[in-house]
């Protein structure tokens, strides 16, 4: 006997909300899905065949009692906290319905400002897992929103070039910035030092990432050339030219640059040059020109140390020996850092 169909009353009316970008993001990023292929594994016992197979499970996760907080971020660009009418404690995110300290008094939802201070010096992530790799480098801090008694864990960024340990300290005043495409997730918001914002944005509510000026970092000056730095520059430039030829012949190195197009203005005390990455090749030419981003190092020898695998560009940035004008270009720096190793293995 056929059973009557039961309609669920909790059927969601709205279509699932996807990122508004024309290219819809997948739950599993495409680059993490292996190709259909087999490989032969050789061991002391013999040859074995191994193939890529799939086993997958997806699930939907309810934000439960945290929904007002995440809905506030996604729909209204508001930071919602929960205030206890008895003890007046304000918790944010609003993660509880009843106050555990006041005989389970019902909490009231309140909108909080989008400004606050760091409650400690945030550690910085330069190497993240694949979920966050496109966001590096970011600081992982807790922001004490003005008027709240608890902190919100949040990524922190600077709009003024690369994030180094000098940008944020305990009690640095910050502004919470909203992503353009919000999904009701903790990463819908991040914080920047309020001192970096122009006056008109400091008091504005619900500032979005594209309103920030990421383009005008303060470039560190380089010293006047000396015979010694000019000589080091010539040597580094020649090494770059040899490297360019080696990359053209190395499949491994070309793979590191696949699908990437960038021009980088490099400035050193001994001179300047431009690196171009295009069509899986790396070329260099002396001088200055308009580029996607700028790299500054007083010491031209740094680049030779890098090509000889004595130093990575990533480490040089962390150690303040190399400066880059755009935080997001760390992705390009990672690609460059693979080259010396790939060339050694070719
Ligand atoms: Zn209370």
C-alpha cells in the first residue's frame, strides 16, 4: 500500500543563497578533485595498480541559535549581540539565548557598533590550509566590539601593503569591514586598523571591502646606489636572465607559473627591473614601468640568495627584508618561491 506523501512544514521557501559572483563557487574547490586516472606503484614485492576513486558526503549545517548573528552579517551588515537585562553583560556573537549567570534570564538581541579594539596581538598566518590559502596573509585576532564584553574571532588585514607583526597590537582600534559577497559565515567580516581609513568611512555603517583603498601603501625608500650595490644589482640581474632561460626549458618550472600573468616592478638600492610572468614564462628587463605590484629590497643580493635557495622571498617578507605593495600578491610570491626548487629538480 502506498503511503501518503508527508509535506514538511519547515520546507525552506527561499532558494539556497549562492555567492553572487558569475562563477558559482563549489563546496569542494575544483582543483582539489583529482583527475580520473590510474598509476602503477612499484614496491620490492612487485607492481601494483592504483586508481583515483571517489567517496563523498555533503551536509547542511544549521547555525542554530547563532542564526541572528550570521543573518545580521549577511543581510543587514549588522553585528548582533545578546544583552542580559539583569547583569547587563553583552555577548557577541549572540551565541546564547539565556544568561547562564542570572537564573537563565532571557537575553535581548542588540545591534552593536562595527568598531572595537584588538584584545591581544594577533598571530599572522602566512601558510594556510587550502580553505584559507587564497586569503593569506591574515592575522587571527579577537576584536572587542565597543560596548561588548566578549571578543569576536576575526581575520585582520592591513590595506597598506603587507601584513607584518608591526601592524596590530593589543588595543589597536579597528573597524569591522564587510565582504561584498556574504554567505552568513565568520569570514563575511574582517577588521582593519581604523587609522588606515579616511574620516568619512570611520563613522560609516556597514563599510564593504571594495570601498577601501588597497592601492596606496607607503613604499619604503631605497638607499642611493653605491659602486658596491650597483655591482650586486648587475650580478642579480644577470642571474635573473639565466633563470629566465632555465624556466623556459623546465616543464616543472613552467607548471609553477601556469595560468598566471603578472608584472612586478622590483626596486633595489643598486637599480630597478621588471619581472613579467606570462604564458608560463618569466622574463626580466631593466628599468621602471607600470606594474601589477611593487617589490622593494634595499639589498639586490637578496634575489641571488633566493635563486640559490639560500633564502625564500616569503621569509624575506616576514623578516622585513623585502616589501611588497599588495598583501594579496603573496600568491604570486608563493609561485616564485617554487621556482628555484623546481629548477634544481629539472
Ligand atoms: Zn545575566
